[in-house]
């Protein structure tokens, strides 16, 4: 299996994670933002409602296989919240990925946070160096400033917080839907190793370029 990018403990594979993930033996944490299964119009992947439960079931099984004593964090969409109890392991909780800027929507109540379903496999250690709360208010203005062409990039400060609580120093973070590489960038910044998989080569290339930079500007909280 040929990697697309490999440097300083960070590896990117270009391809379908359903083919690549079974070749990976273990990870310290699973942190990922998969398709949402809501037929999202801006999606660049096949966002099938009918096939989504099978995809999530597979992802949960792989999380159990790979992460023996660690955390799994999976971004989700609110329209599927009634299905979480069917899809995710017993004891799952929701991490609130809040936003400091919410788009004005005709729904009456603005969408100001994203649910991230998380659960523990085995007995993960508590990270004493992190603020281990189950929410974070990310600076989405920084995403707009970066002009990231990915349709749904996550704020780097949000991903820094999730990585800091989910994976110990030098731990291996796994992101099977790595997109433009924000999870991997957070892992690199925090001295974690990481493996990312991306099916779309244009985003794998963006992730590789971001990780190839040596100096980054991060917005203050």
C-alpha cells in the first residue's frame, strides 16, 4: 500500500477507507468527520441515506478493532440524532462542537453547534494536560479566512481540543475521512502521530500541502 504523504509521524493514504482501513492494525484514537447520510447538496461524495447505517456500523466495528484503550469521536448531523442509539455503542455521549459565528437561517433557530458522538473503548487514560470538557467553541472565522476549498472544513482550534483530550502525547490518531487534513494538522501540532485516509485526491493534496508547511498561524480562542 503506497502512501500519498509521509513525514514526521503523519501519513496520508489516498483511496477508499473501506479498502485501506482493514490493513491498519491499531490506533490510539479514532477522530473523524464522515459523510452525514442526509443527501447533503454540497457533498463531494455519495451521501446516501439508505447506505449510511451500514457505513456507520462498519466504522464502529473498525473503531472497536483498532482502538483497544482509547476514545472514538465521530462527527454527525442533527437530522440523524434519533438514530444515534441504534448506530453507536452503549454509553455514547455527545461532544458539542460549538461555533462562535452562526449562519442566519430561515429555520428560526440558528445552527450553532455540531454533534460529535464519542465513546470509550476499554479504559482510556485521562489526559492530565488537557481541559477535558465535552464542548468547545471553535473560531469559524478562521476557516473563512483560510479559504479552504473543502465544503465542510472544521476549525483548527476545535480539532486541537478534541485531539488533546482523545490521544496521549505520541499517540496515534486515525482519521479515515481526513478531507483537507485538519485532524492531522492538529495531531502534528500537538506532537501526536496520525494516519489519514482520503478518497478525493484534490483534498488529499490540500492536506499534504498544509502538513508540509513548517509554520502555521492559529486564531486565538
